[in-house]
C-alpha cells in the first residue's frame, strides 16, 4: 500500500497563506501556530509542507462529502431547514483526544487513521458546486477536518459557490490568524467556532492556545461574519459551573446575539473511558448561558431531553420562532426580514432565503 503521505503530497498546490524567508524557510499563516517550516519539513498540521522553498497545501480532493441539514453543523440562525453540502479534506492543527472525526483529522499523525486513504476522492471545485446543485443545497460548508489549514482549496470552492448563490461557512476550531480571516472573509458568510475550554492548560492538551480562539471569536464578529459558538461539555474537563459561567460571560461580553450551543460529549477515540455527558449537565450549562445574558442558547445532541433549549425564542417577547427536534425543523416564524412577527424585534442571523410568509411549517 502506498503510504497516505505520498498520496496527499501529490494532491497539493502552491499555498498563498505564507511568508517566504531568505533561507528558503516559510512562515505559514493559515492557523494560529504560525509554523516556521524549514525546507523539506512539515507544519504541525502535517499537510502543509515546504518543498524547495515553496509552501505546498492540500488541493484537488475531498476526504468526505455529505449533504446534511445545516442544523447539524450546527447553525441554527443561518437558513434554518436548508441543506448544507459539507466537504472536508484531511489533517488538523489540533489533536483532541475526543475527536469524533479523528479518521480524517489525525491522518499523518496517528497510524490508526491510515485507512482514511480510502476516503480520498479527486474532485474539482466545479464538481463540488455541481453536487451541491444536485442536492438542492443552499449552503456549502468546509468541515470534517480543520478548514483553516485547507483555506486555499476552500476559497476555490467558495468562489464558485458564491457565484451560484450559495452561502459558504466554516466549521472550525477557531485557531485562526488575522491573515487567514482576511483571506476567506470575501467568500464566507459564517463560521461555527468551538470554544473547547476557558482554561489555557486544557487547550495545551488539545494542541492549541486559548487566547488564539478568544481573539478569533472577537475578530469574526468585528469582520461582520455570522458566528455561532459550540462548547462540547466534557465531564471532568470543562463542565464545572465556574468554567461554564466564564465561557458564557465572555461570549455575552462580545455580543449577546452570539448563539451558544452546549453539546453532549460521547465516548470516542482516546477518551473511551470518560462518561457521556448527562442531560442535566447540558440544562445547567444552558441556564447559565441565559443568566449570563445570551439571547440564544441551545443544548444539543440529546433531542427531546433538553426542554425548550432546542427552540429559538424572541429575546424580547419570548415568542417561539423556530421549533426543532434534533436536526428536524417543525416550524419557522422568523420573517424574511429577520424579525419576530409578534413584536418586530430583529432576530440575529441570516434569514434572507426564507419564504415570504411570516410562519412556515416544515
């Protein structure tokens, strides 16, 4: 069998998110690690590398391609009920022990992920956008691996998707740089960012730095991109009341209109001995989010067990605007102008493709 590195190294193009140095080294600016990559070496992600003084980056393939409800990303305030065609490549700049997509994210880092070679399919940006048209997708998402490290490829896809009238989004860990955000901004509608912990020591275990993620959340809002934040609540890692309060207060301080999704951990990858997150923990986290002043708080991954925290309510009059069970939408009452039909309050989000009626059953 051809080693997966040999396969992936052939599926590359010259990178644009980099700075060339006099000694033929390269400073990569695709993620917050800002790797200094010597000639013949790789960045922390393992899929961006220096070949003869030129940065080579992933190009021309997918490791996963699926059509899902946009709620699965999760985006709850971006065209609810829409289909999202999601594509992913291979590799990541983190190494989370509980990663649910580790077969695609940890390739070139974990030998157990070698089987991901069988997932690789050569495609063009045109073919991805055509696939989105065939399934009626209104959204194209880059996910499954960390999209920041494959931004050149994502932009090639997003340029065509935008011309076809589709919204483009990232599902990201948030370990960004100002350079990569400016690079993707013209082609992007929104980002989902993971806020994995409020403790830097926890982030170090996962391969990241807390400050980078907090800075990215602030910067994404400043850039005017739509933003939703997810915290996977992991027992004995980030589920203390104090830490959940810290996360909620931080987000409310950036904007009370940021939707915060607190979701349930389930045993996976290298954390098979950790208990799954119980529903009462998610309910406690969601209540904290509300008390901290966030207008839109959701509890995910446990449909039917988290009371009203699957529904979008008007923050002023408490009218139920989007009713959900899991990824299924029962009704949408947000107007096409993005307002509550009861009191006229503006509801934060991207609603422009909703039907003309103020109330729609799905």
